[in-house]
C-alpha cells in the first residue's frame, strides 16, 4: 500500500494577519461543512475536505499503463493568519475491476487500481516523473490554493513578496508494527521538494499528511528567509533600504517557526532527525540573528545620521 500527496505553500495575499473568524470565512470551501480551528500554539484553521474524482493513468517509472480510479481529498490550511497551504492526499490500493462511481465517492481519499499495483514503480514515477498525462496532484492542489487566494476577503497587498513552494511526498507502509519511521527529503529546485517516507501500518494517511504539511510550512519559511538574506547580501543598497526589506520578516513571520508542534507523536522522530541534518532550526536561527544584526546596525546608523544633523532634540526638515 502506498499513500501519495502534495502540499503547496505561500504567503496569504493580504496586508495584515487574518483573525481566526476571518480565516474561517476564507476557508469555507464546502457549503454546509465546518472549518476546524485551533488557537494553540498559534492560530490555525483547516477547511473542509474538497473531493476531486479522478479516473486516469498512474505515474510509472517504467512507463507502465496502470489505471486508477478514486477521489482525491484536498484541504486548505491557514497558519497564524499569514501562511496558506493546500494539501492533497490519496491512498493507492490494489483493485480488481472498475466499479461504479458511487463506490469511489463513498471512500474519499482512496484510489483503487484497475490492474496490478507495483508500489516501488509508482513511488518513483510519482516523485521523479514528469509525465503530464497521469495523476496530476499539482493541478488539483494548485486549484484549491488559487481559490483561497482569490477570496474577496483578501486585499492582495501582502507585506512582502514570496514564491509558492511545492512539496510532493510518497509514503510506503511496511508490515512490521514496530518499524522505525524514516524520511528522505530532496531539494529538486528552489521551489520544489520531494519526500519519500517509510512507515508502519498504524501510521494513518491523515497523520502523515499533517507531518508533510508541517515540513512544507517550515521549509517555505526557511526558503523565504534564505532568499531575502541572499538578496540583501548580493544587492547594492543603503543600510536603511536593507532594513526596510528585512523588517517584515520579524514583524509578520518570526513567531510562526514551531517545527513539529502539530505532528503526531509517532512521527516526530522524523523532525528530530531533520533538526540534526540538515538542521532546519539551526539554519533558521542563524538567518534570524543575521537579520536582527542588520536591523540593529541600520538603526544605529540612522540615529548617528539624525544626531549629526541635530534632529534628535528637534524636528528636522527633509
């Protein structure tokens, strides 16, 4: 059995952080179904599941023609009123024959093959293939995220620019209940990541999807921060210009770094290993400290300039 998914992450297109009630309204994607919310350890809101029926060829590293039918489950998440994600997941199981749509719609989140399933071949094809004519979780996930970003409640004036990132993941389930969980994270491009997980039978798809959403959230934060630092050190600009570019990070995003806070305890060892190599929090703290130092230096330079012009005790004209 194999479970596959994709998570898209970006800054919410709004000038301020949303209050919890506003997040709930933005995430009301399915009429009549409730948005789930939490306030600890940070504001967190999850949309109802959006179901997308698929009847398509499945990814294959060996170019096999294997058909799959089912309903992909996608949800949107807003964290801290600032960061928005769309997350799709589907569990692929071996089937025997094509069944009526009512069967698949009654089992959302499960895709049955019409033919023999080769988990290793499907995993390799899903994570590393580029065939556009197979199961396309990128399009399904992106459509849900675009729908949230287009909400009339958003003013589309974010405090900083940031690229959307994609994390594609596949999890194979072993037979041993006491099997140690593991994950291999690969950086495929500046905005694309792949994660291959090995799990025990008791690790349910919802918990695995939650882990990957958390990984994607913190990878996005680290990617965004790293790009800002790189831009600051490679561009010729005044100290005050650097400060104005970097300040929004501290004002709007710094408090959202909480790796593993919402991850199932059984899956937390994966985060523990990622904290060792490559060291997510170590990289984050190093960049945050550098930004704080730059802002402090910029503020000191501004104060010296004001003092030199005699503006500290009385207003100065431009």
